[in-house]
C-alpha cells in the first residue's frame, strides 16, 4: 500500500504521481523548495548570495578566469574564449547543452522520488578514450543556448519537482553556468546545486563555488598520473584530483541526507572500476579513507564497457569481471569506507 504524507496534500499528489508512467503524468505546479525537506524549508546559500550581490561577484570572478587567457581547468589553454577562440574543450562564449531533464539513473540520494534535475553540458576538458558519453563529450552533440535559456532549464526542472539541479560536466562552462544561475535565482530558483564533474579541477576555481554548490559529485578516475595521461590526456590527473577532493570536502563535508534519504549537502565520490585494476582502485580508496573521510559516500561503479576508442585496447577492450568488482568493494571496505551507493 502507498504510504502518503500526512503533513502535506501536495505530497500525497506527488507520491501518487511517481507510480504513474511519466508520459501519463499530469503537470503539477510544486511550491518553491518542495521535494527537499518535508516539514521545513531548505534554502541553499546561493539564494542569500544573490540577494547580497555576492553571487554576482562570483560570476565576475569566474569570467576573469576565462578571459583573456582561459584557466578554468588545469590545462590552462591560455586562449580568449570570449573572443570566440576555442581550446581543448572546443567551447566558446555561450553555454553548450546536450540535453536536460529529470534523471532517475543517478545515485539514490540524488534521485529521491522525482529525479535529479540534470543538465548535460556538451564537450569536456578531459579526453578519456573510453568515454561512454563520447557523443556528448567528444563529438559535439548539443547546441549553444543563451544564458536565459539555460536559466529557464533550471527553473523548469525545479517546477517539475526535481530535488536538485545537477550540472553534468560543468568545469569548462562555469562562468556561463553561474551567470545563468544568477538569472534563475532572481526568478525564484531555490533547490540544491550538484556539481557533477570529472574531478580534474583547479582549487582556485573551486573556491569560487564555495557556498554556491551544495553537493559535489566528482569522479576519482585513477590513482595514477601516468594512467591519467594515457587514458585522459592529462599529465597530472591524480595530483589535481586529490587537491580537488580535499577542497570539495572542506567546503561541504560528508554527504548529509534528510529523513527520506534525499541528499541535501556534502561530497559524493564516483569511481569506475577498470579491467586489470588500471584505475588503481586501492590508491584511490586509501586516499579517500585516510585524507578525506571514512564516512565519504562512494559509488564504486561496475558498468565499464568498451566504448569510443577503447575497442581493441589491450586492457580496456573487455568488460570487468564479477571478481574484479568484488575485489574493488573489498578494498574499499578494508580501508574503512562503509557508505556505498546501492
């Protein structure tokens, strides 16, 4: 039997709708902040930052890192993207979006009952040869949108009851995204922001996000700089990743959820298990346990499959085995980690 909330009639409608196929659901206008914490209002810090003008100052700070010499990611291409030039990420002055909508395939604390409000940004600052979203990240699937369109996407996701706004691959478009967030916040956006990234981020850029991002969800792809160079085309992935994880945890701490298990604030780390332990899972888990927190929420993922340029690769040309995944989980547990995605 469906258990209905006794506190809120709209919650009754909401819980009923999640059992109806999405295509058949009527549109329901939900109040601001709905789907975050029943019984009390959760207000992300960026709402107050917009009121005081601090959010606008952060937008300006982000744009200063983009022009005249782009330094938004550790590649530091040094080109003026506002002048229309493009670096490794192949992205110009406008936001480039592949798709957006409620996502029910993310981690359970993000999905909740009505989905995570994902916006998939096109292109990427990494060049992973096994990328499973290569059409988005490497082949340019998507289109340029205005700042107002991007703000409307965020507002639309909130109106549809999503528990958060999930920026997927935002690093190379951060100034545009923050500018659109300011517009959306002026129109009433007030649900948490998820920063869903590849984990190759400069601390200087992350400092701009302090107080804006509620939930960080970085990859920790490899515990080796050499593997990062071979598979993602960057010479210092593990060094930069460790610095980024430290800074993210400093800002938001361990993942916190409400009484329904829906994420409100904190750090969630993803790690994709690769064949023959190419990701150096032990190094990654040891670092998280000893230098971040043993209470870190970790998603150890088993869905690797050959994609993009991985076909024919001597190691990446096959799926991982059940034994390899079980070993990765055991490594994490042996380091004292205990909060894993279902």
